[in-house]
C-alpha cells in the first residue's frame, strides 16, 4: 500500500508542478524596469549624461597576463539616452538588418528586416532599450578617462554603409585627453561583425555587448539574461534579477546578452578573452570583455537562429540557451530541425517528433499501463486485506506483496514512464517557447504563426477534450476524493492556461494526448486479451 500511495503522490506532484509552472509565469510576469548598470533616463544629451548620473559601479577587478595588479576605480554612471537622429553618426544596412551607431560609438538601434520580426503595429521591432547599456559601449577603469569618454563624441569614417555580399568596414574615432580610441568594425550581411578596439595608451578597458535585447514581453517562464562560455564548453548563465556578484571567466569564447529570441554577443574561439558578468540595477547581469589597451573580437546582433549561428561558427550555437533542460532540449531541437527540413513544415515536424518520442517510450509505457490495469483490478482485494489486517501493518504489507507477486503486478510499474515524461516535456516546453524558427512558421489553415496563440482557440479546446478522453481510458486506482477532483478538473485548468500559449506548444500537447488515447486503447485491448487467457488457463486447470 505504501508503494501504491507513492505512485499516487507522484501523479499529484506531476500535475501540480506543471500547473505551478504555467500558472505562476502567466499570473506573475517578470517586472520591467530600467536595469542599466548606470542609467539616467531623464538625460537629454550625451554631454549631460555623466553629470546627471544617478548610480555607479565598481570597475571589475582586472587580472590577466597583460595587466599587472588590480584596478578598482569606480566607473561613473552613463546613459543610453534616446538616440535621436541628431545623435546618429553612421547607418549600416543590409537586406537583413539596419544598425545605427550613435555618438558614443554604440549600436543604438538595431532592426531585423524580416516579415516575422515585425511588431503588433506592423513595424520592424527595435531590439534594444535605449535607456540601458548598448552594444559596443566602452568603459574605463580610470574614473577621469571614463568621465571624459561619455562627454566626447566619436567621428565615423562613413555616414552610411550598404552591406551586400562583400563585408564593409567602418572606423570610429574618439579623441580623449592624451588618449585616442579607435573602433574598426567590419560588418557582414548575416549580422555578425569583426571588431578591433584600440587605445593609444595602455588603459584598462571594458567592452560590453550591451544589456540583453528587449523585444519579447510575454508572460511565459523563459530564460533571459547573460551567459559566458569558456574554452572547455562550460557555461555560466545568469538570469535577469539573479546577479549577486561579479562572475569572472579567464578564457571566455562566447559572451552573450540574450532575450527569448534575440541576442547581442561577442565570440572568440581562436583566442579566448577575459570576461565578466557584472551586477546591474535590479540585480540584472551585464557582461563585459576586459583587457589592457586593445580588444580584438567578433560579434553578432540578431535572432538566435540555429542555422545562421551555425554558418557563422558551429560552436556559436551554444549561445542558444534553453534553461535547465538544455542537455535534452538541444538534441531534441536538432532532431526536430532535421524533420522540418525533410517535411518542410514546422507543424508537421512537431507532430512527427511527438510520434517518435511516443514510439521510443512505448515499451516502458506498455509495461507501466499493464501494471496499472492489474493494480486497478486488485484494488478490491487490497481493500479486503486492509480491513482484515489493518491493525497489523507488517502482516498487511506481507500479504499485499504476496498478492502482487501472484498476479504479476508491480505497484511502481506506472511510475517510470511518468518520470521519463517529465524531463521530456519540460525540454520540449523550452524548445517550443524559445526557438526563433517558429516565429512566423505556419502549419495549416488558420495557424499562420506557431510562436503565437491560436487565434480561434481551436487547438486549446481540442487539447482539453483529448485530455478528458485520455483520463477516461486510463486505469484509475485512486480512492482519495481530493486526488480524484484534481484530475477531474485538470483538463479544464490546462485548457484555460493554454488558451494564450504558442500554437506550437499546444499542438505538441494535443498530439501527445491523441497518441496517448490510441496507445491506451491498444493497451486496454491487450490487457483484456491477457485476462481472457488467464481465465481460460484457470478454467482448464479446474477441469483437470
């Protein structure tokens, strides 16, 4: 009985954990706030920014072969003041993007030029919040130089650059007292660039890919923040609001600030760099590359599209973060991408992948469901044993185990398939929420965007109905009234939550339910045949 109760508690825990996951993220979305390390949104000009700064940080400790000692001078507050047209000194455009460089030598504006990246108003979404740290922002450990840097504008070698099949270069120059800063940037049509930052003096410099892109404001439980990958492939990931102290990586190969679908990142696979993730306002992370005098690195601004990143560099796909279940989500996504390339449609790829998972888990599901059917049939006999030996737990457990052994029942048999399904579901949950490839991906008829909700709520309603049917077919050994009520209402609760979930995720759940119904019907039929065979065998013995 104790093992049977464990199985029941596992079922309840699985239901409640998922309800908490989707319910909490829906009812309590993350707060939006200004999280630049040094922001002052009231500033009207770059020159006034430093004077009106409201906060400051300590420059991260710099300790590398190229730097002796430590630098702990305070970095003055800066701003990402709104980049009006008068603040823009260069525009870089290609068929895929438009980047604008402001007077502080930063990418103040970035827009991706694909139909699926348009916002609700039909305009191309702006990737960055201009009141937060922007990509290519340069800071210095020396307080006086840093202060001068945020008062001195850059000059650009060209005001407008068109990037076609041939990479195009832009040189930005800033003349500070006794120091000249040069940024040479070579842009490529896919959104990546080569960056060479040079200081005329040996200064401790800090270069950031900026605060994460700020396009998606959905309520889903997603991973947003910063990550650093070292030369051994070890990932340090800090989510928004969870930065507690400065994290340092001596041999960083990827330094990324990322949102649900987009990222601004640096990468250096041939020559790893020293990098940190500093603590910003609201405990948001902000990554930097640190060096003495000069920094040579590569960068990328755009969608976390697997194929784009893979074409730039195969290891760059590590910048696609799926959360705790990345170790499963990544291979799942690669298989799903392979299926999509074969069938040409993401909707059918989700369906076929779900079928593949069901087939792989079927042997375990078969054993588990057969065991649950036996447990259901034995429930009356177990109740009799409880009434007979209720005052003697040891005797009752002994008789119960003998009953299980006689009938070939395993009270824990139904647990393993459920335990395996938990990580599978959460891994797919992350994939179907985070994969930018699903943006604008159509399936059939009214489902034109698998990353958005079903406009007519057909899929969520069908999903709820399929859950109800699936429950009716499954053997139920529960006797506790509260447990029964939870499962009776579960389809309705899930339907409510899934009304606004991405159609791709709902399609997976609906497909899984339909396949479960087919699987359960088959197993029930097999179990009925099993009982008939047992009955015939017993009848033959009695005749003998």
